[in-house]
C-alpha cells in the first residue's frame, strides 16, 4: 500500500497559492484606456459681407445730380416735385397813338410785363431702369406799365404732360436714356390793341359792315405736343456732373387755324456739389442752357434759356434750391420777348 508523501503535498499547495496570486494580480491591474477620439478641427466661419449701400436713382459715381426745369435728366427714380416761379420781362408791341387809328403797327416799342408759373410732377419707377411720369404746369403773364395792358395784353396756359423714360447705365460714370412724352393744354390770350385795331380798320373800309368781332382780341388755342429725346449724364468725380440732351418736338395748335410745326431742342447742364470735398458745406450749384429752333417748313419759334441755380445737398433724398433764368423767346401772341425769372424747385426722391 502506498504512503502519502507530505513533502509533495506541501509543494502542490505552494504552487497553487503562487498561481492564485498571479491571477489576482493580473485581474487587479488597470486596463489601458481606449484612445480618445480626436475632435474634428473647427473651421472659423467667414464674416458675412456687408450689404452694398443702396444707390439713389440720380446718383452716378457717387455724384447726386441736381434737378432743373431747363433740362431733362436720364435717370430712373420715384420722386415728387413742385416748382414756383415769378419774374418780369419786356416785349415788343405796337406804338399807341393819341388819335385814330390809335395804334401804329409799323412802329414798335418795348413794353413791360410780369409773369408767374406753378407746377408739379410725379415720376414713378416701375422697373429697374424704366419709369413713367406725369406733370401739370400753369403759366401766365400780364402787361404792366403805360399801355402794356393793351399792347402786350394777358395770357394764361395750362399744360398736362405724361411720358415714359428708359434708362441704361454705361459703366460707373455714364447714364443714357430715351424718352417720349405727350403734352396737351389750352392757351388763352387777350390782346385788346389787336382787337381795337382790327375793328377800326373794318369800320374805315366798310362803315356799313362795322361790327364788333372779339376773335381778334380774344384767342384760344389747344396745343398737343409730342416730344422724343435722348439724354446722357456723365459724372467724372463725386462732386461734378454733366448732362446733355437732344429732343425732337412736334406741336400741333388748334384754334382759328390748325398749324402743325416741328422743332428741336438742345440743352446742357453742369452741376457742382461741394459736400464731397467739404463735409460741412452742403451746397450745390448748376449752370444750364437750352436752345429751341425750328425744323422743316412750319417751324417752332426760336427760343433760348439760360439758368443758374443754388441747391441744398445735405440729404440725398431731397433737392431744394433757387434757379434764376434768363429767357429770349416769343410770347403766346408771337411778340418778341426777353424775361428774367426766379424758380423755387423742390423735389423729394424715393430711390
């Protein structure tokens, strides 16, 4: 029978304890942490671009053009304006005599008169470069001084106008436009000297047919005028601008006789704005000139007009100023005339 060996038992117990200690130490050892995920790099957001400043319709190359009733501009905008003018002038009329025939039509002299005008206009931009407009103006004059009420008389005109304008920018410094307008209105003229002279002539020629005919003293004509034009503007700097235009005009007058005439108008303006140069001086100035001449067989009367204006330029949505004009033309009674007028111009713009 085999005997149990105590030494071998002790070796087995020692080996078991050693193995158990190694296993416990391995379980107690800390496990290595999984590597942390590397965050994706954050890309800085690009700053939002500042919105471009909105331009007014009459602005070119930073220059705000001034208005003038002497010349049309090539801009498309929405605006309302009014103007009021008053002035005086002289016109050639027949010489008055103290006895029959009382009037010498062969000898003429200068007589004075006073005139005034009042008008308003509305321009509406319906597309980016297309606008429509409507206006109303009334003008009147009255002979003043010795004999002027008889020889120059008095006249009043009411005119309504509608039109359309197509405007096109050419680069940063130029603007071009085409326009077409139609205007209509009556003209009332009272010329007593002409009526008296006609009555006297009739009575001397045929006393049996001596009658009062007021058609020679009082006249009314209705005038329809079509106008087509090309306008251009140039702004080389923010403080200087130039405008030029050419228009074809075709008035048709209906009264005792119907007369269709043709003519052309050429105009130019230079304006200066001190504000871009001197920040505390919101003052602008303009010089404008217009020439109207006849074309073809039935010609419109030749007329010239020159103007000089001062304007407040502190607000881009407002134009307010005074314009002084000198005019060489003919009156409604076809009498040669010269006049000086002062116009107060107001215009408010909604881009």
